[in-house]
């Protein structure tokens, strides 16, 4: 009886993995130095980081990794987002300083 249940479950699991066509993002986006970055560079970085995180989250949903790999990759995604947010905060502070002097 248990084997009769296990076979459909295994087939379903194999179909879910086969249906996942998302590949793991290989390269992290380049985050510009906020002390010299232009608005356009920061905007491009934002789009790159958002795409990287979005693709990473989709890849995590596929379930290709064991728990340790999953947690390591999730931490990597969070780190990239944190790095961008830190640079963005510095960029915004710099822009406020420039605006106050004008």
C-alpha cells in the first residue's frame, strides 16, 4: 500500500523539478560606489539587484538544493540586497548634501 502512494508522489516531485526552468544566477550584480556614482548608475544597479534577487528567489523555489545550500544561497541574496541598500543610503545622503548647498 505504501509503495502505491510513493510512486505517484515521486512522479509528481519529478515533474515539479522538470517544470522548473530557472537557472541559478551565476554573477552577482555590480554595485557602484555611492561616493562617486551617478543617478543613472544607481538606477541600473537597482534594476540589476532586483533581477538578481528575483531570479534567485525563483531558483530557491525549485528545490534543487539541500537545506545547507539553500540557506547559503539565500544569505548571498540577502547580502547583495543589503550592500545595494547601504550604497543607496550613502548616495541619497550625498545627494541631500549637494541639494542643501545649492
